[in-house]
């Protein structure tokens, strides 16, 4: 059986020392080992940005596509091979800026994949521009006088779009994050884990200390019920989105389970030759 | 005005039904066309429509011939009109002796000086007698075949196939409506315009399909099991067809949120080992460009169908054009190997779609199948399609890896090889782990932006198609000693064939080369034909002569002249003949 070590490769991430993404990488590796998966059974699909490089830093199959489109690619991969554990990953710019449309529709579609967002409220790879999750008033290279737009709330959007599993984690809470990623992968359907993953180089506002001061850990509230969608939305609004833990979970069939005629055997391994009887039937319709 | 009895024996017939959109004009046309196709005629059906659901003039034009015809006729013999607009809009197409059969309900009138015969038939009233006014179309079909001296039973099979699932009563009522129309003409019509169609030569084994049907069936037969697309005219039929069929083969069609999602989804699916496709038109193709580059860079085999319509922007969304050539050849940024296939008949749409999936996997690159609105949507007689001609070739696909060969290294998905094509392993295979990225990468797929690696990898990818001319890159027809060579692609095959036939029958020496592979461009093959010609004329439906410029770009050195049309309609054979006559 594979251990955490088997999910490590010898590639040194091009992240800055202290970047929150290191914890996310480690949490994913631990979660995969804890779940008893083998490296070849997993594919990480990522977009563009610092965090988008993560698909190259975990010893599994990895696909690094174009900016903002990790989710469509991950969904396509899952349709081709439903036996694979598919994890999509990327940053807040990738997922909630250029890719926000895909996010909402991936939620609606509900394929059995896990989406891990490393949310640092800034564009890091392009060296410090405002992101869609940057707060109103946030100063960065593209908002020198303060952000006059308002931040998108990823969890609010997810809940509004009808998501079946949503959790938030924090890079400083790696044990909790590992558990959340594990649970998200085990969940049969689209699962979002939004992670507060501080950028130590460009974001001098939303620092580790800042998060520690502002975050509410839902696991510390025994009365919190993650199966109540209305309560979940209320909690997220109350905390300004700054809550971590499992926020909402609901069991229901995934997309793959609802596709008419979809087979248990992955498409990737099926015989492609068309049954002559089916061909004849198709042709007859045009006679 | 035509007086007295007219009996004319026709080699072919042009028939049209016109009315308001939403009145069942399409199904009327299709019923007529299918019935005659089954009788062994060669049939070509073209619908004129706009992007409205209801209202606005629409018509369906059917050409029935004793030989293969791939274009609408310039003229009309019979016009069925459900409103006055249909008469006013189409009367100019009627040739002398032509017949208009119109619903009495709107008190039809021919414009002054129109050389046609008008029959006024109470379509609606007779349909009510048969059961319901919605069957007025059937009454019109009955009236049509009376004029043609054909029996009403030619519709029995089609009516049965269309309505049997609604019960025998509906079948009987529709046939009754057809008989009502026939009998009314027999009782009230005179013999002012009796037309007779020469008996059909065909076996009746032919199919009747539009290009989009053939692409859908071709994809299914080629083993496509994932399709992702966003609705767009004139491509949506392909998605709709596959949605109906995929459950039979365990495949899936996803209607995505946009074309960007569609292309990225099929790239993910193809990376995962499925044969995957999308289908779109110009606006969607524009949105897909970045990801087409990704498919080229990551050597992922995907098939993209571009059904061209009038551009740019929203352009003429329901009209015909061939103006995406530059886009499909040069639209993406950066440089990638890419294959572009351009079928010209529905039959070719089937076989070229199959070939597209094979080429995509053999060369591990995106393949674009480019059609145009007329090819995608016009229905035409098709020779029986042969399953035994379909071979699935997955190229260098690897499903098993001996991990002892790896020495602890990753799988060399992008190994440098003689032909530039590397073994392709799919996720899930033990020992196959590698990285895939749109960033420049090394043999195991890890980012590597070093100058030496960049040069070597670019060369590796581009080498796959360097100097390659695919089989059947073009078709040639004409006399050995031709003086003029006409070059075209896509659905203009039909009008070109007819124009050339007419010119040659008048003693001109004209040949026709029709390009079926636009990339890699068949410079060598095409130049053997252009070199022999005194005169090369390129026929295309765009304003700037894209094909003729592309020919020059790819090294066809002889000067060419262009005949273009970009008003939203395909060439009519007679119209093209007139244009070419002045040039040959």
C-alpha cells in the first residue's frame, strides 16, 4: 500500500518559502495515502497561477491546463475514466476570476471530483494584482487607491449554486485540512475545499496572523449542523466567509450515476467498435 | 401565360414549400424529399430559415433528379404556398410553366405578368375533413404528387415511420389528408400543367442525410464516447444526434456552459483515454482557440467540428459562408501541428469524421473537421454507408507499462522519436505516471524552458506533420486536356460539378479539383494539377478569397482568379456557370 512518501516526487516547488500552498500539497499527499490510494489511481488537474503548479508536485498523474479551465478538463477526465480519483486544484484568480463560470456549472453538474482552491486573495504569479477574493478597499498594484469592487464569496456562491459538499481549511491547520480533503475525496459528487493559503510575498494584509485572528473554526462549535443549508449560508454570512471546517454536506447521486446508459466500466477501457446491429439501426433511420 | 395542356418529361424537378416559420414547413419538405429518395431519385433538400422560432418566412426547397445533384436548382417547377408572402418571395424562381399550389384560405394571387399556373386548393378545409387543420401540409403533398403524376402511396412508408408511434389513427388521418389533396386536384384541377418525372434510376437503397447527421453517425462509429458542446447554429444537430445515441454505447454528451468549457472538457476526456469531440461554429471556434493550442502543445488528440456560417461576430447566424479558413489554419497563438479536413458531401462527412478520430490519435494533435452551413444542414441522397470500411486506429496508445524499464523515472510521454510521435499512456496505468502541461516541457512532461529543450520539443511536435500529405487530400474530375482548373472546397462541390459539366458540354475544357485536406496543405498534389492549367479559378463563399490566398501561402505558384459569393447563400449551379463562362 502506498504511503505519503509515494505521493512525493523530487520536484522543488517554485513557491516562496512560507507559502501556504506547501501545506495544501502536504495535506493532499497525506489524504491520498490515508485513503489507501495508489499514485496511478489519482490525477491532479490544475490551472494557471502559483498554485496551479501543484499538479507537478504530487506523484500522481498530473495535468496542467490553461488558465481558469481546470474544472472542465477535470470533468472530462472523470467522464473518460470514472475509476480515477480526480482532484482539480488552483488559485482564487483561476477558479473565481477567469474560471468562475465553470465553477458554478461544475457545482450544478455534480461530477464526483474534488476541487481544492488555494485562496490567497491576490495574484501572486503575476506579482501582486488584486484578485476576485480581495476585499473591498484592498490595495495592490492594480488597485493603488484601494479596491472599489467587492470580493466574491466562494462558499456563498457554491451554496447558492446548490453544492453538495463544501468545506474551508487554513494552511496553518494542516491536520484539519487533511481530514477535510479526505472527506471531500470520499464524497460522491462535486466537493469544494477552499483553503486560506496566505501569500507571504505580495499580500501583506491577509497574513497567517490575520487569518488566525479572524477565522472561526466550526469544529469548535458542537451545535453547528453541516446538513442544514440555510444555517450554513447564515454562518458563512455571519463570519464574512472566514469560517473553517465542514460547512455543508448532502448525499445525493453524482452526475455519472445519472447519465443514461453509462457503464460501470470506464470509457477509457471500453471496446470502441460499434456493434453492427446498432450501426444498422442508426442507418435505417436515414433510409 | 401558359395555355392549354402542358406535358413535360423532366430529368429533374425543383419543388418548394413556403410559409411562416413554425408552420411545419420543414417536415413537409422532408416528407416529400424522403418519399422521393425512397423511390430511387437523387434528392437535395435545402431549408431557408432565420434564427426566430415562430414567424417570418421560411421555405424548404427540394431538388429531385435522376442523377446525383448536390445543390439546389436555380429555378422552381412547383411552389406550395401557405401564405401570400411565400408567393411574392419565391415567384421569381418559377420557370415558365411552373405551378403554384396555394391555400385558398388566404386568397392567393399571382403578381402581374407571372408566367405560372396557380391552383387554389382549400388546404386547411380539406385537412379538417381528414381530422385536423394541422394536416394542411399533407393536403399540399397530395396536390403536389397529382401534378407530378405520381401515386399517393409513395408517402405511405414515410407517413407510417413518422406517425406510427402516435397510433394507427394518426397514420390513417395523415394518409387521408394526402388523398384529399390529390383527389381535389383530380376533380377540380385541369391539366394545364401536368409534369412528368422520368423514372428513377436509383435502387431505393440510398440514405437521405444532412452533413450533420453523417458527422454524428461517423463519430459514433469511430468510437467517440465523450462529446461536449454548446448549442450553436448550424452545429447543434450533431450534439442532439449524439445525445440520442450515446446511451446505446455507454457514452456521454455534456451540454457545457460555453465553448471554452467544451473544448477543455474534451481535452480532459481525450487525455483520459476517450475518443472525444466538440462541434461548433465560428463564434464558438473563436472561444476555443487557446485550448486548441493546449491540445497541440500537450499532444492530446481531439476532434473539433466547425460548421461555418456567416461571420464575423454573430454575422449571419443561419446563413451559409466559408470564411473560417484563416481561423482554422492560423487562429491559435503559437505554433502547433494541426490537421484540417474538409468534407464536401454528407457521405464524406461520415468517412472524414471517422478518419479525423484516427488521425487525431495517430498524430496526437487536434483535428478540425470544417463544414459549411449548406453541407451541414442540406439533406442529400447518400450511398449506403459501410461499417466494414471503418477501422479504428489508436496510434501509439499504451495501456500497459513494464515499470522495470523506468528505473524510477517518470514515463516518457514526450519521448523524442524518429517521427516525433511518442507513446501515449493514459491515467490509471501503473508505471505510466508523467506530467502534462501547456508550459514547454521535457520528455516526461515537466516544465523545461531551457533554450535547447525548447528548440528540440518544438521541432519534435512540428515534425509530426512536416512534409506530410495525407491520402485523398483532394479529388480531381475532368478531361485530360483541360485548360481551366476550378478549385473549391466544402459544399460548393455541387454547384461546381454542375457548372463544369455544362461548360464541358459546350466544348470548353474545364476540370475540377476539390480540396479535402486543408492542413497539412496538399501543395504537391494540387500543384500537379494547377501547373497543367492555363487558367486556375478558385470558387469560394467568402469575400476575400481565403482559399486562393492560402494556396499561394502554401506554395501554389500559378496565378489564380477568384469567384466569390458572400451574401449568405450558396452558389446556384446556373449562377456559377454564368460567372465561370466569362472566365474560362
